[in-house]
C-alpha cells in the first residue's frame, strides 16, 4: 500500500513537467562514416509534429532530413552543419503540423559511427 502511494505521488510530480514541455522523441539512429544513403527512422505509428530538432551523440556532419508524412508525401529540410558531441540543432520548422511516418537523416560521422536522436514538437 505504501509503495502505491509513493508511486502515485511520483507520477503526479512528473506529469505536469511533461505536459509543459511538449518535446518528444521521434527516434534514434546511427550515421556511418561513409554512406551513400541516409539513416532511416521508421515510426510504428505516425506522430504529429510541427518542428524537428536533432541531437548528436558523437561528432557528425549533417546534410539534410527527409521527412515522410501523410500519404507518403515528403518534405526536405536542409540542416547543413557540423554537430559536436551532445550538441543540438535549433527547432527546424516543417511548415505546418504533419503526421510524421518516417525520417531519413542524411550526413556522415566524423569517426566510424555517430548516434543521432530526433525530437519533435507540436
């Protein structure tokens, strides 16, 4: 009984913070040092987002993002630049609220491989 009470108190403390910050993780992938194709993040269910942000887990060079939404429509977001370890891009607008189905991250790692996290915001 005591454990349930503490779990309830902890859940109440976490929920308002998540509601206030409407950032959510769309997925993560790995960029390779040499690759002609981008790293694909397929989403099991589509997620509604109006902006996207990239976070590098290691040093990488980012070229662009290909976002698939709706009935297999795509949008290209040019996000060229070098991201160092634990660095993030700013919020990149999609131009509206779209139900994102798949994200392809194009670029290359400065080493063998670099992890990439993709966040969305409504």
